[in-house]
């Protein structure tokens, strides 16, 4: 399961993170980035009706990988898996959550920041580790600084990732990146400007295609 997840992330590189106060808005957000070719879509569990949204997207976008984020408890994880979630991000390292995901055969990506937290998550069985919030600790320079001692651990930085700095994260050693606000600007959401959202997603994917890790 870990190998399959890593291959998927390395192939697609970008994960679109949807946090929607309204279920129908979340559906439109997912459709817009999927239209641009983004195949990894994460539904934050603090969205409106996240389980329903996951189930709907699994049916509507069969070529996409639909997962969840902001999972805090084992119960939330079980509800997400029942809804059809294919991967799970959480903001912290919780061994019980990791073990529950492994038992459910779902990729689990816990959030960590320090080398100790990152190592603990990996040794507990994480499929990869979310480095969060990366922008507050140096961005791509922080990812690069981790490569020497723990570069064998696959990292997915989130928090402050933009279309401009995303390629630098891959060059620094990340296997993929997670984006939310830079994909879904408030103005575009308020106006229902899905062409802009699709354009941002397409631009991101194009830029990431030419980004390569340079140790």
C-alpha cells in the first residue's frame, strides 16, 4: 500500500485540498481542478458534509483519487473510509490513527514538523509524512535541510504552498505538494469563476512537470 501511494504521488505531484463551507461549492471546486487534470483531491473533514462529498466524487470522478484531510480521530477515519476515501491526511502524529488506517488498507499521511516527529510518523507506519506548516519554518529550504539526515522519508509539504514556490519544494526533495488557498482564491469562489480555478490547477501541473529533485 505504501509503495502504491508513493508511486501515485510521484506521478501526479500535486494534491488539491478542498475545504468547503457548502457541499455544492466543494463539488464545483473538485470538478474544476479535475477538469484541469488534477487527479489527487483531498476533502477536508471540516467541510460541509464531507462524507457525502467523498462518495459523490468517487462516483463522478472515477479516474481521480479522492481522499480526506483534517482527520483527528479514529472514528472520523472509519467514517471517511466507509464513504470511499482512498487516502487520509491528518495534522498530527497519532499512532492509533496510523494503525487504524493500515488496518483499513488506506494510505495515511500524518502531519509533522520536527525531525523527531517525522521519524516517529514514519516508523509508526505512515505512507508518507505531511510537513506542516512548511512556510512558517523556511519553505523549500527547510525541506532541503531535512534531506541529509532523513531524506529517505517521503515528504509532502503543505501550508503556504503556491503556484510559484511549489516547484522549489520538489527540487528540494519533496515527493509532492498540497495546495488549497492558492488554487481556490476567495474571489474566484465568490464569483463562481471555475475557469480561473482550472487555469491555476493546469498551470501548477505544468510547472511541476519540469521540477526535479537535485541533491
